[in-house]
């Protein structure tokens, strides 16, 4: 995972300005919208599509469980391959060429998923996951277009964050609830591919002007791009096998994260640096909180997707803007909330800091866990006390659940990325960032295990799991809120 992209000075291209930001930044923002449209477009219906298309011959409960496992495996691999993609970008292709190749390779992956054959679908999904991992330099390339001291740099990354969520917001409307629901979900993959094609074409037209486009990295040769493409094809079979075998996926994920933790523990011992060792302990504690938060939050596209389909009443009397209401529209709620509340949260922390009441980083992690747990508490109360005559619950209860998860995300996620480079040793910052991303892979795997518990027993099974998440999440949040001063001491001045 590349995080050290600003270690060298680049000549900034004269790409013009629009609203005070370099023209190439706006090009990268367009690419960001397109790629996230593709990713979140089919992610919105992946689990229901798999359940109805590939597991329909199984008993209903088992079909849902297998679909949840497939979704979790997809997410776990997507974040795991980002580490490999970052290494390839840094050492084999260069960042610009790695992103360029990624954009073109995700298109056949999406097109292959339109084939309603389980083997072809799994191979295509694996190919997509490997291709998307190569696109990790996009984040770094945004910052390359600003001088290091440019005050607009942070605003540029705010625009980048908004572009991600804009793509994620519109994708479920177009790919899932319109094209997918009207013509069949397999055509939703085609709609997602259209977004990827636009992103690839936009990048192709101007990528040569990006800072670093002519970088010569350590292993780059004339045949590097064909070699990486061939390696991607060779890795498809093992990745597809992991997607088809959830137990093996589980073992691989936990083995790799265990080895990563052991590496950092051994590194601390080898250094003999007491301060750095304690900072790694603090980082590990924050890492655990992050993994648990995302394990609960990522249920939104698996278990909560099925819950919305089967047990949540339609909104707006079943129609929205002339279209029939579809439960997949709930997949747009989280990015919509982020678009609304992210600017507010960005202003809130400095405002609190000026008054000396800004929560510490560990306390913000506790707040994030608290909010996602309370969101599930709303659903527990709705199932137990607010069921409608048809056995469903009102849509506003699920909207409140997503609100808690989203505000919790804004309290925890951006802060976490910022603190990694400060807590990790300078020569291990990239690996630490890669490990942090890999933690989301662990979260996806955990979310699949949790989602599988909701498939037997109707709405009461969901209520039981939601109740477990409520009390478990509250307990863990309380531990972090109370232990925050001790974790802060372990951080030795890092904020």
C-alpha cells in the first residue's frame, strides 16, 4: 500500500484551474466517481443476486447464508489485494500505469459477471477483485497535483472523499433499483461496467500529464504491463477457489493478519525502543476497534440488505419519482448521509479543539462503536415493539440504524487513517497502512460470519443478532471510552 507518495518533489503540470483546484484533480475526481459507481453499483445487489441465481436450489436459509459468505469473501479479497496492488504500483508499474491498467481490467471482470453461470461468475468476480487492487494509487495521485504547502490540498482530499460517496450514492439507483430491478440484476453489472468504461476513457485521455507519469520504478521494464496482466490471470483461479470456500478464506485471512501482528511485535522487540513499542500497542488497540466497527457496519450490504427486502415496509407508499420503491435504494443511504454530514463533522472537530473539548482519538473510536451499536438498538426496539400488522417494521427505523453507523464512521474512519503514519515507525509506515486496510478485509470476513447467523428463524433471528450487536457493541465502546486516557499515554504525544 503506497502512502509515501509525497517523499519526492514533482513538477506540477499547468493543467489550468477550476474553482481554485488543478484541472487534473477534476479529471481524477471524475475517474473516482466512475470507479465507485462501478464498485458500489453491483455491490448493492451482489448478495441478493447470488442467493437467487446461484443458491436458489438450496433451502432458503442456506441460500442466504451462502450469499452472505460470498459477499464477505468478495470484500475480504478486495481489501487484501490492495496491499499487493500497492506493491506492484510502487515497484513494477509505477502509480499512473498501475491505475491505468486497473481501470481497463475491471471492465472485462464486470462484463463476465453478466453470465448467469456460477463458475464464470466466480472467476469474473475474482478477476475484478484483483484488478481493483491495482487501482490503489488513485488516492496518492490526487495529492500529487498540489504543492506540499498548498492550503487547498486538504480541500482537494475532501473533494475526493465526496466524489467517492457521490458515485456510491447514485450507483444503487441506476444499477440496482432501476436497471437491475426492471430488466434483471445481471444487466446491473452491465450498467456498472458503463461507469468503469467512462472512467477508463477519461483517464486515458490525460493520464500522461499527471505528475509521476514517467517514473521509472525498481522493476519496471518494457514487458512489465503484460507480465502483471498475466500474473493477474494466473491468480484468478486461487482467488476464485477462496471465494467458493468460505472456511478456507476465513483461515487465510486470520493467518495473514496474525503474521502481520507478529511482525510488528517482533519489530518492536528488535528495535528496543520503548516509546515506539508502546505506540505499536496503541495502534493495535485502535486496529481492533476499527475491525469490530466495520464488522458491524458492513452488514449493511449483506444481512441488512436481506432484512430490508423481507421485513422493512416500502417508503413513500411504494413509489419514488415515478418508479416503484425497491429495497436496494437503502444502499444509497450511507453515502447520502456522508455527503450531508461530512462537511459538518470536518468543522466540528476544530471547533471542539479550540474550546479544549475535542475527544482524543481513542475516545472517538469508542464513540464510533457506541453509535453503530445504538443503531442496531433501534432495530431491536422496532422488531420487539413496533412491528406493523404485516410483520414488517417501518423504513425510518432502518434509516436511523444507518444514521448511527454513518456518524460513527465519520468519527472513526478518517481519524484512523490520519493517525497510522504518526504511530508507526517511519520505515514501516507503508506496511502499517497496508495492514490497516487489510483490517477491513478481516471485518468483511467477520461480517459474513455474523450475517450467516440471521438466516434461520425469520425476523426474530435478526432481532436476536441485532440485540447481540447492541449489547456487545455497547460493552466494547464502554471499554474504549474508559481506557482512552491509558491508550493516549501509550501514544506518547501523537494526536
